[in-house]
C-alpha cells in the first residue's frame, strides 16, 4: 500500500474505470494518466488522471485540446468499479 493506503493497481485495471467525486457525481471514465518522466530518473510519478470524452479523443489523436483532469492527490480511494476523488478537486465546484 502507498502512503494514502491505496493498494497498487496496474494501468489496465484502472483504464476506463469511472471517476466520481465524494458526493457521487459522475465525472467520466479514466482514459489516461499524466506521469512525467525525466531521463536518468528510475520512474515517473502519476500527477493527473485524464478523463471524459475529450480525454478519450485526445488519447487517440482526434483532438488537440487539453482534456479534463484531476490531480492524483485528489484520489480518496479506488473502489472495484470507480475511482473516488475529492469533491473540491472536481470541476464545477
């Protein structure tokens, strides 16, 4: 488990999982992770979760706009069917 008490997951386990805020509001599905990596560093760190229709279209190269995202620090828990994020971090709050 990491410092937030989250057990490790693979990207394929999280891909297309629903993102919801703590109030149960649906944000969309996870389509990408922002994980900057610099040469010489052993690994990158997840910084953002990219979700929603624009996130999917950007992932497959059909649009070139910034998709919606929430910071990894906003993740409260990972459930079987959803990733729950802080309501304060969710857009429109």
